[in-house]
C-alpha cells in the first residue's frame, strides 16, 4: 500500500511545467510601449530567462524594444542540479534544451546519510548535473542560456539585445518618480566618462552577491524594496581523483547532521569531481575532512585529506532565501530571481527563475508596467508558494531540532531500511526523502509521507521503536546491552 500511495502521489501531484499565458484581447493602457527601453541588471539564469521571454513576446505582439543586459563576471560555477520540472519548463516556455556537452551526470538515486547510517533511494525522475558558468574549459548552463537569448527570433528582435559584459552598475537613479531610470555603469565611454543608460523599466536580477553594493542600497532607498530573509550556505568543487575508492557514480548524497548544524549535499560532476554544498552554515575546510572521514560517507568514497582537494582551494560562502522579499515591484521596476524570494525555499532555483521570468515578461508585455499590473500578473501567481514554504521551513527547523536526538536518526534509518527490504522503490519514507532531493512533491505532502511512514513503522515494530529510543551500551565482555 505504501509504495502504491507514493507512486500515485508522484504521478498525480508532482509539479507541472507552467503553461504560457494567453495574450489579452486588449492590452493595458500602461503596457510596455513600442520602442521601450528595458535594463536588466544581472546576467544569471533569471535575468537571461526574462530577456528571452520578453523578446519572444515582443515579437509576437509586433512591438520593438531595446533590451540592455548588464552583467559582471562573478564566479558562480560550482552549483548546478536541474530537476525534471525545471528542464520541462525550459523546453516548454523558452524552447530551449540542455546541450549534451553541458551534462556531466544524470543523477538517478539519492543516498540519505545521518550519524546512524544511510539508505539509498531511487529517484522517480533523473536530475541533470551541470556547472553553472563556464570555467576550466567546461561550458556552463547559465552561460548557455544567455548565449541563446535571441535564438530563433527574427530581425529586428534578434538584434534588440545589447549585452554589456563585463561591467557593473555603480549607481541607479530616478529623478522623476514617473520618468525614466538612469543607470550608470563602470564601463567608460570613448570620452572617458561613465556609460549611462536610460530605461523605461528597470529589472533587478543581480542576486545575493549584490547585497553589499552601493547600487543595490540606492535601489532600496528609491523603491522601498527589502531583500528576503536568508540562511547561510556554502559551495565548493572537490577533486576526487586521489580517492582510494569511489563508488559515488550517479548518486547524489544528503548528509544530515553529520556536520553539526547543517545539511551537506554531494552532487557528482563527471568522473573525478563532486560539488559539495551546505545549508544552514558555511563549511570550513576542516569540515571537509570530517565529513569525508565519517563511516557513512566512507562506505561510498575514501578520500584522504579532502580539505586539500577543492578546485579553487577554498569553500565559497553563499546565501539561500528562506522567505519572500517585501515590495519587490513597483511602477516601472521589478525584482527577479533569488532577490525576490519567491520560489520553493531551500530547493530548485532554476524552476523559480524560469517561472518568474515568464510571469514578469507576460505582465509587462500583455498587461502593463505599473504596480497594479505587476501585483496582479506577476506577484499574485507567485503567492502560491507562501503557505507551502512555511511548511518547508517548519520541517527544516524540526529536522534541526531532531538532529540532536540520536534516537530519531536511528529510527529513521530503521524505517527506511525496512521499506528497502520490502520493495526496492521503498515506501512513504523513501518517497519523502526522494521528494526532498528532487522537489517532485510539495512540502505538505513530504511532511505527510514522513508522518505516515514513521508512524506505520512504529506500530508495526514497537520493539524497534523502543530500541531506537533507548540507546544501547557495551556490557561486560563487550556484549551490547540496553541502557
């Protein structure tokens, strides 16, 4: 029954790629006008997706636009795991695929590890491991999207994109609240003065790395935008070429509580590279030695001196949003991507970026550039994430509290192990772990599956529940006895 229930939920309640909107019969009085100028700050996945969608819809509506994409050259290459729904959304809304030379692994299973042991969970749909930006001779996914913004478009729309890279925005201003934006770049004009752009619409997609820049502080003062709450995280790329043995293969790993206070994930990137990410705190290099030395991890890979193996010789700090931002759009401006804080918390930034890019472009082209239009056609559809995200954060906090309860880790592994013995695809606990890894169910269903699976295991095996609750100790002669 448990396996059938999980398969039913995964078949019928997994997220579906959004459908493109239907153009209204009459465009709004403030809709993006012919000849409009749009400046997008940030050339990551959200900014690039928005640019492609805006030009595609402008072509459909027969409206000329001039689109400036301003991008710096920040390193952001380590991460990258594309879920099935993100891949389908990319194809359905943007007409793009993931080029074969970008695919480093098709991740087919997830290994959940805690201090009590581990369990392998088959994924319902494989996920695609990629690098984000191009470095070390390896092409990146974000760059591949940016390079194809105008693919398949006709002139003049195929010629409407002005890619300004590398440069940064040094300041933003709007002398008249109803007038154009003035965007100043670090790039110099031929006469040596800074390049300045005028924009009818300003789209801020600069990401969390811009939070300390004066430009974003000016933007907040002008608009009232308040960034979302964030959680510390980190990422690095590990060279596994010197491992004594390596059985990671096509598996990703979730190491829960092995490093106190955080969840660590391993994502395979080809034969000898693994991306290591953390959620809840920034890892130190010494933490790498600790996690690779843990017995649950060493079952799959033995990598001595892991702290000496990061590709860039460091662990990079990062942030992930844990809730929505405040006031992230207004007359003639909007915020995209991580800075908006609208998407699934702790999961699947690609899907959120593709969805936001579609909604924002449709709101501007079909309905208008004013606050009321963006509230109805950009913000309102994103609000559906709010309730489920509250459940997701409650689940995360409960897991962090239970991390210190050794009995819970033992009981969870016992329940997941029993499901593995009964059916290779597992049951409710497997389904919950699988959905945490792949994002294929919402957090409410994940919570329900955990409760259903763990409660059922306790009722079927009360002795195991008691054994998990009461730790065992070594008795005389080395025998194990209950406490």
